């Protein structure tokens, strides 16, 4: 699989584990009754969405966010974190159980975890959390479903979960519509800061079931070496007015004798955005017609451009063939100066120690990596990073559901709040100290205490923050300021297709990647692109289109 479209762990893992998870959940789904066992196309009513609002607890960002989704930017950490929740919301509640995935080593239990203890003190109640390594979470979820042992609050697997998600949620989970739709969300102000697009992805079977772990809407268009682009006369990406000019620049950037090439791995996603191609599906609202990206002239142009770049020798040799599992290898090649452009998500840019800014500064202070913004007059950015996933509440009494939502509201507390500080840095003096600029620095105990996955219970859009690079914060904020307004809406957030849910990120994704890899590398002629489109539609794309269009018509009634 090449990196010709966004590489995300969700797509990669679904191909390996998703089918098994669906089978494991079958006994539960079979008990849903005839009315719930058949997945249906549906339009997602806007009336189910919470009223959203920018959250302001009294902290002043260095770079302002916007109601349209541009995150706030902070050059330093607040000296005095402020509360974002009131009183002790779980006082009198029986212990709440939660199971979340984690990308960190197992955390120490509450008895040895100062942060856990302090969080429960603020909550006024006990939260029993099971942290499961991300690679094992799909199996854990399958086991919990099959044994009917789901906790009060759980994260839905990124790997795909069950075959018929709507029926599973209907049978197992609390309908959150009465608690969160419209102005009802005002009782949970941190959840109210989650954007509507993320909430759209939480609607199934005509009800609001999920609590989003929201992200920035778009994952961006990769990164480029601003210093190298300057060397060839490009001081601003605005000077690249189209794909033809980009090809010319890439040829100038390619220096085989210096073991440096224009592109590491793939660039077709960025090229497709620059050409104005949709993120998978395009909807014509006047007719209700859905068009898959492969059918559009814009996407074909992006593939032709990638093919031309490959033929011109602009790709680092061998990297086009690298899979998502080799992402660390090819991104390290970029960080070590082997290329001028790489496709990766914006969240990795400012990651402490290992992100592009910190890692490349340690290698060579002249390296100047920056987020790439799609180029050209018709460019768009993709709505491909709306959420990490949803969490769900197991069916319970209304009072119990309110208690669990109060916990989720706590977990969604914004950057710089007391709650956020405890979840991400722990207790000051025990888990972290302040550096000379006032930024939190984790102690040895802190690196362990903060691995409890509180932040995967719920989240609004993360703020942009770095203790290491004010310029890096500015670059990310500037990129989002440009990309958010040019972000093309994803119609699959408003309309659902069971076929797309089961095949879009699995078998169809694999079919597309394998074929594009051969076309771009020149092993197959460009004329084989037409056969790819036919195969893609025949193996599920056409059926998904029909279901989306059926959902659109339902939404008009």
C-alpha cells in the first residue's frame, strides 16, 4: 500500500482485524430483533446535533481561535490553570467503569498515581479505568461485546468494531439525544465546544449515540522544507500557482548526488487537494448525485501528476512502495534531510521531542519544516480529521447517563484548565515541575502517572501549543487559518451507507492503493486507470453510491 491517500491507522488495521470483530459481535446483533439487524442508509438530521460554542474559561490565547474551527494557539503554558467544571460532579455516584485504548505503557494504579487520585478528588467519585494497548484494543472490544461485559463508558475501536454499528448501538448503548441535542448540551459546556461535524459522525439510526474525540477537521497536506524551497526561489507556497509549476519546482529540488529528492513516499493526497478533488465522495445537492473521487477529472489529474513526478525521478527511490506500517521509516528519512516534502498529519508536527520541529532542529538548525498548504486556485483541504473516534455510554438510567456525561465533560476540559493539566501533566511538584519559561516538565513519576487515557473519553478541538517553538505554533496556526476556510464538506458525515461503512476503508481502499501504486510507478499504463474505476464501482462503490443517494432522498422527505 502506498501513501497515495491519507495513511491512517484506522484504515490499515481494519483490513486485518475488522472482519473478525464483526463475527465476534454477531451473537449480540442477532438479538436485536428484525427491526435492528439490517443496516440501512440514512440521512442524519441536524436537529439531533448539540448547539456548539467556543469555550472560554478565562484564558487568553496568544493566537485566537475561530468559531469555524481554527484552534487557539499558545506560546507558553498558563501559570495558573483555571477550573473548567464545577463542584464535584460525581459526588454520590457509584463507581464508573471505563475502557479506553492507549498508546502508552500501562499506567500505575490509583494507589500509586497522584494524578488519578487528584482527578477523582475533583470529580468527587471513583472512576475505574482499563487502559488497553491500541494494537490489542480491537480484540479486547470484541471480547467485551461477545461476553456482554462492556463498561459504563467505552471507546469504539479505530479498527472498525462491528459490521452493523447502528444495530449494535441501538441494542447496547444509551441514546444521548435527550441529554445533548440542541440546547440540552448547555449542561456540559466542555462537550458543547465539540464542532458539529464531529457530532454528525456520532449519529446512527436516527439517534445521537456517540461522544466525539474531536480533532482539527483537516489533517493537513503534509510538510515541506521551507529552506529548500527558498533555495530554488520559492519563498511562499502562494508562488506555486498550479500543479505544472509544482512539478517544475520538484525537479529543481531533486538532487540525487546529494542523496536528496523532492518527495519522500507519496504525494497524491496533497496533489488531489491541490487539484480540487473531493475526499472520497462529492455530493451535488441540487440532484442528490454522489460521485467517488476516482471518477472526477481532478483526481485523475492528481494521479497523472504523481506519475509525471515519479517518471522525472522526484521520488526518493523505494519510498513509493512503503506501506503505512513503515511510516516511521520514511518520515525519519525526511527528518534526516533526504527529501523536501513528506505526507503526514499536522498533529505530528509539534509533538514533544519526536515531532518534526524538535527532531529536525536537533539534527540541523538550518532545517525549517513547515505545514504544506494545498496550492492552486481551485485547491481544497480535506475534512479527513474530524475525530479520532467516538466513545459510547452503555444503556443505563437517565440519572446514570447524566453522571457518565459529567465525566466526559470533565475529560473534554480545554487546554490550560486545571482538569486538562491534571490529565496531561499530573500534580505539580509530584508529576511535573516548571521550566525557566513556566512550561510543565514531567518528572519520572509524571511520565507514568499521565498515561491513564482520560483524554480518550471525550475531547474538543485540541489547542496548538509548544514549549519548544513559538515559530512552530505560528506556522501551524497560519496553516489552519488558510485550510479551514477551504475545507470541503464531507457528505458522508450527513448521510450513511452500510456498504461504505464495511468496505470503504477496507477492501475498496486496498484495491485503490494497489492499482494506483502500479500506475504511478509506471508498471501499468495510465489507461488502466479506467479499469480501476470500473473495478472499484463493481466491488462496492456503485452499491455505496446507491445507498448514499437513497439516504439523500430520505433526508428530503
